[in-house]
C-alpha cells in the first residue's frame, strides 16, 4: 500500500481538516467551520500525521502552531482540495448541459419534434432528437446512448398505434380536392385501401392489356422482422406477386416516384400529407405500426418515462388517438380441412 | 442459380422455351414444362426429367387403369358403390364435400374424379383398383417416369399430421422443405409420393390421344371425360375459344400448382402439355401463377401448331 493512500481513509476530508486548522489557527474554530465535532477533527489530523509520518501541528503551546512539515505540505494540500472542487463543478455542469437522447423514427414531422424539445426545456430536461432506424433505437437504449426511444412492437400489443397506409400521387386539381361531381353530392366516405384491390385488372375489349401491379415501396422504418413477414404474407394472400413490395431506397427518389404515380409508398398519414401525397389507410390493421416509448436502464431497472414526453411523441409519430378495433383476420369462407387436401 | 435446362427441336422453339422459363422465373415459379405436338412429335420445354409429386394429376393414370379394367370386363362401370362421408376422403369438391352417404356408379366416380377433382371418388376407385396394381399396370405399359404409390387422402393425412390442420403452417413447412430437400410432409418427398416427370406425363397423354396404350375404349373414354374438367383457370385460361378444346387435369397441393392436358384445334392440331410448378408463395390462391401456366400453354400451342 502506498504510504499516502489508505482506502479506509477519506483523504479529502482529512486534508480539509488540516487546511481549516491552519487557516483558523484553532482546532475548535476549524471544527465549527467544517460543521463537525472537534474530537473528530483532532482524530483526522492525527490520522493524517500518522500517514505522513510526522507532526503537522505543535500542540505543546497554548496556541496551535503549524510545524515546518505542516507549512511545507500546506500548498500541496490546498491544490488537491482545489482540484477536487473543480472536478465536482465540471461534473455538475456536464450533467446540466448534456441533452437526453431520444430515438425517434425518421419520418416524424419537424414541427411536432420541435414541440417535444420545447416541452423538455419547460420540464428542465434538454432533449436531443435522434432520427434512427428501429434496430438502432433499440441498440441505443441498450447501451444507454439514448435516454428514451420509440421501440417497434406488434400493433396489437402496442401502447401507441400508428395507422399505416399507402401514399399515392395527388389528384389533378391544385388544392388536392377532387373535381366536384355534377350533382354536387358530398364526398364523405373515408377511403381505406385493401391489398387485394391493388391486383392488376384484366382489361377486356380493345385495350386487352394487363398492367402490372403498382409497386409498394417500404422505408427503413418498416424493415422490422415481424412487420416484413406480415406484409409479405398479406401481399401473397391478396393475390399480388411478391415483387410488388420493394425497398424504397433514398427517400427523395421514393417520394418522386410516388408523386409521379409510378409507385405507392407505405407510410403514416402525416408524412404523406407533409409531401402533398394522397393517403389511404391499409384496411388490415395488423399491418399498422406499433410503438412503445421506453427508457434506458438506470441502475437496476428501466427508468420511468415521463407522461408529457409520451403524449408529445405520440403526436409526433402520428399515433391514432382512438382505441383500435381488434384486427382479427378471418379467412374468407374457408374450409380448413379441405385446404390441406389435394385439390383441382 | 443456373437457369432451367431447355429442350426444343429447333431454334424458334428453343426461344419460346426460354421465354416461358423467364416468365416463370419472374414470378418466382420453379418447375418443369413440356409441350409436344402429338402428331409431329416436335416439342419444347425445360427441366422435363424432374420427378415431381403429382397431387391430383395422379387421377389421370388411375382413371386410365380403371377404364382399361372396365373395357376388358374386369370392372363394371354401372356397379353402384356407397360413398359415406364418415369414412371417405377429405376434399373441397364432389363427393368429398358431401355430408350424406351417396351411391354412385363406378363410371360416374370417374367423371367426378376428373371433372371436379373429387378426392372421395378417387379414393373409392383406389379401393377397387389399389395403387400397387395401378403402378404395376403402368410399368407393364412402359410408362416410365410415373409412379403411383398411395391414395389421395394420404396427402391430407400427412399435411394434417405435420401441421395439425393449420394450412399456413403446412404451407410454410412445404416451402422450407422444398429448399432443404428434407421433407416433413412425407407426401411431398419424391421418394414416397405419387410422382411423375413432364416427359412421362406428356408421353402418357400422347399415347392416350393416339390410342397407343390400354384398350381403345378406355382411351376414348378418358379423352371424353378429361374434356369435362370444369377448371379453366390454368392451362385453358388463354385458350378459351369455340375453335379450341382443352382437356386437362389440374393438381394443387400446398405450394404445388400443376396441370396436364391436351389442346386441340378445329383444324386438327393436337398438343399435349405438362406444367408442373412449385413456388414460395405464402398463399392458397396465386392467380398470377395460374395465369402464367395459361400464357405458357398458349405460347407453346401457337409455336408448335402447324
């Protein structure tokens, strides 16, 4: 064990006692200044003298006098205490200025994220929004590089549900409204898109030509194992070729293709609206997105997620406010047994 | 992955075979195709020697052997047979879908089996002419490339045994095993299933249409009954005209979608075909795969006819 260090001894507290006693030229005043009992102060100084193997104070006179050794060590002791103080300051200010990383999907609206940041300031927490793919958001929570993240979970178990739909080219009229019907009937029906409706039509007559199904582009936010499996199966069951679904690649290109009417983009409604595309929700809600706002582990368990943050992020991500209707996929008029048999 | 091995009798036909193979590949369809002009013998196709589980296509060789027995007087077409749903085979059509016992003549079982792919009718016939006897007869006729080993309901039993009446799971297993070559569903293993090659099946159709096999009454009756098939979504889908006639038999089981048949024109062209497909499509219905069998049949017929 090095002579100057004993793990049972709080060096800083002992140095504090020594420096205070020199400054005050009195053990009792020093104890008072430090807010400790005088016997404790005396004991600390004694321990320190044992460790430095020499007297720091001459106790033979009525007035406490500093020995030669005591004078020699004093600037070094002050230096150690100053540095320890600075260390505490730096740690405190770092704690105050560091932003809490929040992992969010790449397609959140900037205005909604700005509201989250402002709310953070009001609640005394600096929040930094980090746009990340789903897997990296989970990894960020695991290694604590993120304080909070929206984690993808299957929609049926999700606290936050985001309706997914297909963005497509806007209609011809400039404001996006469809031309008024001659009889001026109101258009109030909310359109839902069903995958089987996307099958190419077999056109009869002179235009006897089968057009290929319009591709469905998927963004990295939906490249999540279970979600891809579900979409692939749903596309197959809807009678669409597998190649109908493909990865969108760069977002600008994907949006351009979509707005030009050559593709549809799988996305949430706010994102489609933001880019002037038409949008209709997928009828099959098991294909929608589900999110859970989770916090990084602190100590033993996951930290609590503030309620205000959850509410604002729900809006930013485009979560549906209402309770979802349970999506139970019913096979259409099937006879389970005979589907397993050979048939015609 | 190497492309399929195309066969054709001249460069033009070879191009058609390649075009069909490319269309199949674009849809993720694997398998064999063969079309042969019955009278000129000209043909085009690819991967024609691969042994494939036949599913309901196996009902054609069964019908031929049963009809031969009838023609030679060993079996009476008018003989009534009781088919009871409590014990008959599973299937979506014909007697297999009946809920009450019915008595049907042997000759009409053949019609039900080939027109609506009735599994109960087929297995009732297998009760009269066991699979081993059908297989022996086929070999005696020199039908290499076709093996009959089991009743139709064995396919249902194996699929349900492996997947417990869960169609999606059975399909998932079939697709996975198709890639690994290790078969959980025994009736998808070419070593245990009713199997045939495209060549073997087209040979059989060619001989049936040329009265070059079995008793001529049997081949005539088989041609007549095969003309009564109600399914037109595959081989016939692009050949529906009053001037054409398609006599076929489909076969569908999990990821398998087949059809064999003969296309005949008013002016006398006769082309026998076999389209045997597999795919990774996780769906019961795949209309584009059915349709590509139809477009392939049309391409081949128009290329081979004189």
